C-alpha cells in the first residue's frame, strides 16, 4: 500500500509520513536518496521481500548509474548498518585504496610542488575501487536476495538510459573541459559533444556490461578477468599505475562504528578511515555541559564554531587509515580531553585558529558525493555515503568498461601542509602509502533517542561533518527530517579561520555580533549539501523521510509493508 504523500516546505522538499499499527515492528519501509529512481528501486526491492541491506545495494547501484557525478562503481563509500534485534551496528568500509605502486611523493613535481592536474584528473588520480566489492559483501553477508536481482534495476537503467536533470548539468559544467580530453568518456556523458540539455537520455551500455559481469560472477566479475583487464589496460594507457593484483587484492573491511552518548541519545557514526565520526563525537563532547536550548542563536553558533575549530584541527593532525596509523581514538573521545579543549573556550571571545598548535590550512569542498538513508519493515537501518570524489571523479572511463574512475587519491595529503582540491591538508597520518585507504569526511550516522531514531548523512566534502552535526542536533531538539535536511547551515573547519554561513542562515545583526566576538564571518551565495534523512518514531509508530530541497532530483518515500 502506498503511503500518504504530502508536499512540505520549500520547492524540492518532499516529506512523507505514514502511521502504522504495530509498536515494536514498524512494518514500514522508507528510502531517502539523491535520485528518485534510486529511491523507487530501493522501495521496490523491499516490497519484493528484500531487506534494508538488499535495498542498500540496489540504491547504491542505481545511484552509480543515474547520478554519475557523485558516486559510482568506480568509487567507494561507507555503509553504516544497524540491526535492532541484536542492537548490532557495523560500518562496511568500501573505501578505495592506493595502488601498490603508489608512493608518498607521487604527485610532486621536480620542485616539490603538488601537480594538481595529475592529482585530480585522469588515471593516476584513481584509487582501487571499493564500491563493487562492498555491494557483493553486503549482498552475501546481510542481504536475502541474489545479487543479480539487486543489480537488475541498475543494469536496466544503464541500458535504457535516464534523463539528464539540473544536478547532472550543473556538476558537469565544472568538469566537461577535463572530460573532453577523453573522447570515448565524453561520448557517454556528453553524447552531443557538450553538456547535454535537460531531458537528454544518457545510455551506458558498457557500464551495463560491467554491472552484468558483477551480477553473474560476483567479486571476480569486476576484480578479475575481462573487466579487470580492460580497467588496468585503460588506466595504464593513460599514465596510471594499477595492476591486476591491485584489483584482485582489494578487501572490504568491517569497522566498529564510533558510538558515544550525548544528552540521552546514542550516536552511532562513521569510524576511520572516515574522520567524520570522531570529529562529530569530539564536538558533542566539548559542548555537552551547555544546554543549547538556553543559548540564543549567536551564542549557539559561537559555541559550535569554537568546538568545530578544535575538532578539525585534530582531524588534520591525527586521522588516517586505521590499518596504517595508530589513531588515539580513546584519548580524542575522553572526557578529560574534551575538558582540556573547553579550557581555552570562552563565550565572550573567539580563539584564533593560529593560537591552536599546528597550522593546517583548510578551505572548501563542493557538493559531490551522495547519501541515502533507509529503513525496512523489521526496523533494520542503513545510512550510506558514497563517492567518486570530485564531480564525475577523474573524468575518465577506461574504454569498454563504462567505469568512471574516482579521483580519491586526492583525499590523501600529497605533501605535508599542501591543500587538496578542497583545501584540506594533512600530515603523515594521511600520507600516500601503497594499499592505504585515504582519509574521508563521509559521515553516515544513526542517532537513537528514547523514542525516536534518526538516519542521516549528506555529501559536501569537509562540510559533511558539520552538516551532520547540525542535523543531529536538530533531531535532538525534537524536529523531524524535513527540518534537518532544509535547515540553513554554517561551518567552521579551523583553517581558514572563518565561519561560513549559507545566505539567510543568520540575520545581519547576528553576523555583526559574531564579528564583535572576533569571528570572521563569510556568507556564501551558493548553498551546500544534499542531506537525506529517515526518522522512526516509536511513540506514535510513525516514519518520516525527507530529501534536501537544495537539489530537485532527490526522492523520499515511505510505505506501509503489508
Ligand atoms: N571524497 C570526499 C570524502 O571522502 O570525504
């Protein structure tokens, strides 16, 4: 039975609300994703008897086809799973890895400067993909339906095509000039030789063939044999360093999520190689003594910005692939450490970032990457954030594969203190090493309160972390997903030493008050993020789902499952 649909709030925002009968078994299914075709496919898989983990595979694979700017079979991601019966949560880590021939200085020129072109465009920029291995892993270990059935909607859409939307166009505008360097790739995504008009049908027959090989042969269909050979040949022909062994050796990891309590709520969120969970947990630990409801907006923004500043400094200093570096997680999340961070925090004055040890400069990240949140009829939850890094990744697809390569190698710090495409810098912990996973900001998150459970996440590079923070604080304030996804955003990331605000997020007098405290405040005309949330409320047995109004293409749906 189809749930009741209601339009809500600004254009592009869809809130759906269904009220079922049973208290402990929600009996409802919900998906919110960045594309309505992915949402529909995920809902259909669950309606056909699949569980949330099956649907996570289907939604991820369909997004890979219909939202090629943001994620894909050539990329990676984190899938945060929660099973309510056992109260078990796990993060499936399908993050890309550096090829075995990668080395610390591989993007430096003779003068020791980072060659930005090589770091983000073409074959050398690509890490070994993790997404297809993660889909196989999810299907084998958590799903209930055959992989071929889960991938069928993506294969059909790759063959039959989908319509170009505003997001496809907007993001391709940033990357078209690079993609045109590889005519076979440009033919797929720009069939008429230019950024296509709205409604143009994009067909990807080579990608359909690659997806079919994965559906038929599982891991081996992508990482060994014909597809792997084409990938390696195409990468090496363009100056890349992948080998057949790199692909065959790719391994999905299962990670314990970061879990902390905050004011009666349990936070379950992404662990390293994501930096997001630790940073969010640090911020919550720092602000815990304050009752945010007693603060006015200026005090609240000031407090959060000060906590963000401190957490982002630690991100640059300490975080990297946990299989390669010893991350002092216990220290970073300890009450004593939070107390130390608070000891320099004053409510009447901003602390310049330069006064905190280390001086990593960080700037902006854009709205690529993608996120989906979903719930099945047994209450299983998935919060998934996936990426190929910059819009359309490395902008190159090895011939005959349809696999748009990621440019995730740029998420490593190519040289100590040298900013990447987003201005993020790091030090040794995130230096390039063979087979290492690059640090990420992706923060798929679940928050459990006394009655309500939130599933949320967003793209947005370094700002993912603060968006998820603001979203979960809004949930804890008592609001539902339509509020989390649409609320105006602000952000501080240590360096540059500024509070970034979306236009309209603060009144002029509030900005003036923050400046009087010593903050630099910069208002951005362009909004950021693309949050997708689902909420289960056991008090009234309702489920809500909402997608971010900032883009038109998202889809949020809730249905009662008979
Ligand atoms: N490529 C963006 C991230 O993983 O944070």
